[in-house]
């Protein structure tokens, strides 16, 4: 495994760039250089790096200082000390370098889309393995009638319809399918959800709420930092499934 892959693994294990640098015995700029290369390769996003800084540190540093171009890292550190906040300059560097809200919202949208499409595929693949391919098999035997009817209705209303009605499911539809076909579908999920169906329901309801916020920004509801963390954690949990590779 190369140094970049080692750095990526350590980040996903919960280490911040500062902690990675100290563990590897290199300076912060070397670590950030590797992380930037991983971003360029598509293996990592800027928001992943930002949220790797511990939550208590992120909460302590005002957004106005992170987003401002008026202050150097040392000046930010000095301003924080004046209000009795001790933040390591290396953490401040990461927050300033990767704290652009535009990137964070774009990454959140991509994560929501990824989670939804993978859950969609898990259901389709598992039901096909169980019941067989074709409309009379997985579609009619695995998908509840009410959802089949809703999907058909949405397809009829679409001015540019796709061929398969299943493509018209939403996140809450996916939950109802999991609920009705739990014994068939649960083994395709990571252990946390296999053992706690209510946890999956709660996560999908919250994910659907965040999805509406992201898809309708003109309503003025901005996802919170807790929402960002929830999406990232949910994605990591789903990545534990042997059927999925989300990163």
C-alpha cells in the first residue's frame, strides 16, 4: 500500500491531518499535499478533510474566521486565545483551507445521491437473486402493490419517462420495501441495521428530510453541521456492506 493510500486509510479511521502527520512523522503540508492529490484523483472530497478535524475544535472556531481572507493562521490563533480558545494552528490551517460551504453542500448532495442509488440497487439485486429477473418475478413478488402503483403513476406524469417504473421510487418508498421484505433484504445491510430495523427507518426518514433541504435551497433551510456528520456517518456505515464500495 502506498503512502497516499495509507494517508487515506488513516483519515477514514478518524484521524485528522494533524494526527496523521504526527503518526507518520511528517509535517502538515506533506500530509495535505497527499490529501489534495487524493481529492484530485476523486478518492476524497474537501469536506471529508474538513470534517476529519474533531468536532469540538470545529465548533470552537467561528465560521466568520474560517471563511475570512483577512486573517493569517497565526492571527486567527491569537484572536481565539483572546477569548480563551486554544486551537492548534495546524487544525486552523485545515479549517481555513477546506471549510468552503459551497464544496460542503455539493459533497452532501453527492453523498445523498450515492446512498439513495446504492440502497436502490441493493433492493433490486437482492430481490432478483431471491425471486428471479423480470416483471412477474422480483417486481411483483418483492415490491408492495402500493409502491408499484405509485411508481407507475409517477412514470405516467413524467414528460420524459424512463423505461423501468422502479426508477421512480423515493427514499421513503425504499424504507417501505425494506420493511415489507425485511427477512429477505436485511442480510444485504451492515450489521448495525441488520440488528436494528428501527435505526434504518430513523436514518432514512432523516436522510429524506435533508434531501429535501438540499434539493430546495430557495426555501432557505440550510443543513446543519450535525446533518453533514450524519450523512457522512451513514455513508460509512453502508460502506461496511460487502455489496457496496462507496469511496
